[in-house]
C-alpha cells in the first residue's frame, strides 16, 4: 500500500499537508490508499459558479489533481476514491445534472474513470430522491464503510446528518422531525394537498425533508464545529454497539473513524472515549478556495491541499 | 432560540428557493410531441409529411447547385442527444460531449 509520505513524494510538491492535520492510529484503518474528495458543488458555468469563479485555472487545478490520480492508476497503484457528497450543486443548477455534465465533461469523465464511491450530499440529494420508489440512485449511497477482515473501521457520510435541523439526538432535530411528520401527515389527511398547493407544497416538503434549513457553509458563525464532532463520536459509539438500521450487528463493527465534509472547514482530531481512540476527519472542501482532500493509508491519515 | 427564530424568518425564502421548477424527463417532455429522428439520407417527403410546408424556403446562393436547398420551420423543438466521449489531448485523458442523435419535434 502506498504510504502517505510516498503519495506526497509522488505529487512532487503539488500536494501538501493542510495545517499540519496528520495523525497515526495504532492499528490499520484501511487496506488500500483512500482518497476522499469533499464538496465540489459543480454547477453551470456562470458568475455564480463557485467552483470556477469564472477562472478556468481553478478548473485546471482540479484536472491536474485528477491527472495525478489517473497516473497512479496507470502505475497500478491500488487506491479507492470516495467523493463525500455535494459533487453536483443541484440547488443552484436548477435541479438538473444535464447542464452540469455539459459544463464539466472533463471533470466528470475523469472522476468516473477512477470508479469512485459517490456519497450523497445535501446539495445533490435529489439524485436519490427523484426515483426513490424505483430504487434508482445513480450509484449514490447515503453512507459508505471501509472494512478490514470483515469489520467496518471507517464510516463516510457527507455530514449534513449532523446539521441543526437533522440531528435527531438534539432538541432541534426532534422539532425538525416532528415538523416533518406533520408535513407528511397533511398528505395523509388530504392526499391531494400536494396538487392543491402545487409548487408551494413541494417547497414546504423539500425544506423540511430534503434540504437543510441551515448549513454551516452559509452561516458559519451560527455553528459550532464541535457539534459535528460530538455527533460523529456518538454515532461511532452507537454503531459499535449495534444501534444502527444498516442491518449490521456489533460483531461487524469496529468503527474507529468518521470521515465527512459539508462544513467546508477541514479538521482532523482524535478523541479518546470509553477505552477507544476515535478519529474524526472533516475533509474540508474543494470549493471556496479549499482544494482540500482527505487521505487515509493504513493507519495514517491526513488532510492535504492540492496546488 | 436564535436558530429557531432564524428558521421561522427564513422559511418563506427557503420555500421560494426550493420551488424551482423541474423540467421533467425526456419521455415526459415527449409525451405530447411527434418527433422525427434525423439521419443522413432521410427523405424530404418524410420531413414534409411530419412538419408540413416549410416556413422558410431561401433562394439558392450564387454559385451553388440548384438541387441543393435549405428549408426552415418555426416552432419546432430540437433535441440533441449527447454522450461523453474519451479523447487523448496532449497525452492526457480528457472528455468531450458529442452529439450522437438529433430529433426534431412538433406538438401533436
């Protein structure tokens, strides 16, 4: 397996540690080099495009990163790419992937060549909602696990699950859930309410069911990043105890790390709790000037920056 | 409480943002359309039969062949079918969208 240092050396100065975020676990977390690409928010090329900011060199920087990964692939180096959500920004792209594909053909084509795992984010959650009844998710997953010897060691989620209005373990999440239920019950009371109210009803449902009412990206001061860490720390503990709806028992769980994005604030911390050491990696973002990436190799982990 | 207040005050804007129209799938859009797929060599009779008499029949340009003409229609919808195609550009793998099919449609 390519070590973190080997990877940095191969990148020839293009990839550096971000803010010194580097840790080493006592035991292996992955069996292959794992590269996590956080929030990309691809949308149409125009002034509001916060991927390119109207600067083709920003797109070129991402292409150089993908070229580097393609070169690793050609060297037959074993690695896994996980895009941790918000690759498309469907909120800003009129709810459609079509024109994003036209604008970013190179990026999307190259990423697909790397056969990544696509975790769904709150900005591209429509991909799993459009055809929910037909179980068409366009290859997107809610969460993903890395396993070693049949035991899951790392959980990957986008991170919106920890948001104020979604976190079911907080009072805010409880209120959010109850509002969602009431919204749902309205359709039970009158099945035609969606037809009667039309797009207004869609908006109400979407606001509570799909979209985060707040995101830490838009309102960073209103958010405590420690809340995200606390959420994932609790989640790891709960899952290790088998308290999950993912049809996996505690025998299959040895979770020691959570990887997420969403906040656009990279961070890597270790937290001892109940005799274990847990690792929490917020990969940051590629957009907003971040161009950050999460790297895990064996027992090593780091947040790096490209370019 | 601050968040709850913000939630309530921002809700109308959130709802407005989340009601952006979705254009539907291709098959949904084509439900009320009659479409003719373009391919090289399609008979003009088929075009005329599908869309009626053309709205524009320009004169031939000087020096051109009288038997080669252009005809235009108003109020037709054109669908270009695209797919991503891998190419090599200066030794790097790149992708371009190419058109592999064209359909011209009118409302039924």
